[in-house]
C-alpha cells in the first residue's frame, strides 16, 4: 500500500507542474481511476537521453514524450552548451508534423531564450536535413529537430545536433543527460513567451540552392517519377528541388502527399515496412513511371523502387544496400574523391567499389552520427535507406538530395536504354553478388531483446546454414577500429564470405539481424543462379539464427 501511495504522490507532483492541458487531463484521469498499473509504467523511471536524443510514446509522465520532459531536456541542453563556452550562442530548432511537434519546438526556443542563448525556429514543419543544413549555414552552436522519423504515429522524439552539423555522440550525450538530471522543478526553468526568432523561408531557399551542387551541370534530367511523402513533410521541398533541377514533375501519391500525424494509410510510416508502398505501386501501375521514390515522414531517408515483371504488383523495392551501391557507382563515375563510408551493418560492396575506384573507405558504428564524423567524407550511406551525398551541405542523411541523385542516375541510364537494375547487374558481375537480407523482430516487451542478446552471448552459434562460425565478436568490447556498442558480429566459413550482425535497434523496439552473402559471378549468365543460391543461404542463416537467439 505504501508503494501505491508513493506512486500516487509522485503522479500528483508531476500533474501539478504539467504545462499541457491535454496530458494533464490524461494524468488526472489515471489518478482518479486509481490505474496504478498504468501509472507505474509511466513513472518507473525517465526517458533516457542518449545519442539518439529522446524518443518515445506521447503521453503524461516521465516515461513518455510530453512538454514537461521536453522542457527538462531543453534546460539540460542549454546548461551543457553554456558549460561548453557557448553562452549567447544560437540554437536552431526544427520540427516535423507529428502530434505535439510544434509545441515541443516552441518550448525549446523558450527555454533557450530564458537561458541566455539565442534561438531561431524554422518557419513550419520541414525535412530534418533542412535543420541539419541550417545549423552550419547560420553558424549555430547547436540544433534540435523534433521528430520521431518513421516511428508509429503515437511516438515523437528529440534529436540534438552540435555546431558541426552532426548528431551528438558520446560523451556529449552523457554530459547533457547529467545536466537534465540536475533540473529541479519546471518552475526553475525560465520560459519567456517571446524573444526568439521565427525564421522565414531564407534558410529553406539556401538549402534548395545547395541541392543544385549534387548534380552535374548539363546531365540528363528525363526520368519520370512517382513520389510519396508517406504523410510526412517532404512533398513541397522535393517538388521544389526537382523543379529547380529541371526534372519532370513527380506524380504524387495523393493519399499520402500531405502531412498527417495519424498516418492513416500505413501501419508504420516506413517505406521498408510491408504494405507501406502499396499506394505508390498502385499509382505507378496507372502512370507507368521509370522509378518510384519515397521519403519517410521527416524526409531524411529515401526509398527507391524499380519495375519488376516478376512481381505481383509490377514493382520491386530496392534494398538500401542496392541504392547505396548505385549512388556510390554514380559518384565514382563522376570522378568523386574523398572517403566513402558506411556503417558495419551495411553491405561490404561499398568497400569493393571504393577499392576499385581508388578512393578511401571507412566503416563506422551504426548511425549517421558516426558516418558524418569520418574525416574527408565524400559519401556515406546506411542500409536503412539513409544516404549522405553532400556532406559539405548536410552532415546527415538527406532524403531530398539522395532522391535528386537517384533521378540523375536513372536519367543517364535511360538515355543509354538502360535501367538501375542493369547497373546493379554490372556491379554484381564486377564485384560478386552481394546478397543481403534482414531478420527484424518487433517486440512489445524489451526484455525479449535483452534475453536474445544474452542467450547469443552465453551460447554463440558454432554454425549457421551449415557454415562454420569462424569469428564471433562481441562488439560491446569494441574493436581496433570501432568503439564499444551493443552488438554481435559473426563471420562464416566458405567461399561466400557470409557475415551476420545482431543488434538492438536504437530507435524502435526491435531486434535487428543483418545478413550478407557474397556469391561469385563469372558472367551475366550466372546471375539468376547466383541470386537463387544467395537467397537459399540467407534463408537458412535466418532460420538457424532465429533458433539460436530464441526468437
């Protein structure tokens, strides 16, 4: 009984401070109903601030995303920036069109202003890469983007960038978290009702002008595209960028064109999720474009689909690794120099392309917070549909400029009577068929993920798909080139250079397993059998890995 009384006392103390009438009413209702199970879930701790910032379900209480949590996070960030010598510096705030995003952005601006920093808020919901660009363009000391990217509709998040325009990494995350922990009451956080700058379109105009840099002057621009914004904020910026570049106007998937925080046509607003692209493929069946392009809701990811007569819908989504390789081949074909980088979960094909082109190559931990920090970066990508094609402009993944570069490549191939699929075949013949797949398990209980990781650590598999595990690395210990991270990496014996990486998702309740098999190809005539063989091995690895992890 004492425990329940303490819980109610904590909930009432939180309620007394809640500045949001909606979450206050929600919490008051839980208290009045005596719903101790729900209250215990919301007050069992606090949302943890890490290298992904904050992300969680919207609702009342310290384990949810709400104005009280955001105000504390902003106060902690402001204290950190001042401790780093940035008192009076500029913080740029952007936001997407999710529930509460505009409120969280205004609260952040108010806290920064009250702390003696300067704040500037983007004029409306805009793609995350516009915020990443604005930080360096405006000479800011930090930036905040309010977004949950491709998470379910009930979620929101809080992503922090420092003045170099890239996302925070350790130890900045721990230092900011420590400052958040020092925030006493909301009343102790000054929040003036004005004093920050509401930006106009000048930053967006500058970003759009910068998108011209990713294309080659005089290159073909004839590709016809179907485009979906997935109920997010990408449409207007993508249309403006395509118009500036001289591409035919993309045909929109009308049902998903406008921002809608309910995401009514998709179970999960992520182009990779089953069914998310169905409306785009239906539109493509009507208008017969050359390619289909999709952004996720905050438009930092870019998905590409190509015609495929063997598919029931006539279209096939390219894997992120395939698009990553296509863009790399396109850039080296244009003479790009510098370092090409990818995360450890992405295909090793990028390393082959870089080596053949005589450009630098580097592998990083998962996330663009690491890729963007590679010295001399010219191009970076991650298999989860993230591509950085203009690191001098945006030091993060950017679904708008990636879409432009895909459209340019498709246009050049179209003039030659070829397609993106033809170029993928060329790469497979030259470098071997790099077949990739993923075993992704979404859970409602996070302990399932912890148990699977513990089981694999205690009893690592000795073979997968009949291939001996010749190397088993616990990435928690770090490697010669990588700092520690919660993950496992296996290399398998045989001619196919099979590789498996297992890690918990950093942004969703998922256990993610990344698989790759490299099948040698003697010529184009071998590709069908190589694909069959590659998929057979991948399927067998998935089955054995699931059994080993107990999932």
